[in-house]
């Protein structure tokens, strides 16, 4: 199981990733983790407050840490051909690849 901070796996029979591609894949997994964390926070906001005891700051700290840990683990479960991280990886790889092969004109857009 790969967490956000781990090195992305190489599929059997596939060419190993270059260091730049491995870094890009790791970044895509981290972005997916941020998305998952924000999604959990948004889902938690839909639940009405209240109950037997008033919520404490410790409870909000715990739920924040829980969301953070879940955001590390969930993308590994979603890892596959149609995952958000894979889509991000392929989009960014295409863009970075086209920028690397594009001729420089000497003036940078601002």
C-alpha cells in the first residue's frame, strides 16, 4: 500500500519512471490527497452540530487529524487507471513534455 509520501509503484513489464516522472506521480498523489481531505471536511460540515455534549477543541483537532490520515490512505485504495491522481499525472506530464520540447522565444509571458 502506498501512502502519499511513498514512491509510486512501477507496474510489472512497464518501463521504470524517470526521477522527474516519479516526482510528478508523487505530486499527483499528494494533490489527490488534498482533494480527499477537503472532500472529507466538506462532508463533515454537512453534519449538524449538537448532541449530548458540546463539541470541544480536542474533538475538532482529532477529526482534523483523522481526515489528514484518511487523505493519506484513501488515494492508495483508489489508485488505478481511472483515478484522479492518474488523470492529473497524465495531464501534467503532457503539459510539461510539450513545454520541454517547445522552442524558447527569448521572452517569457508575464
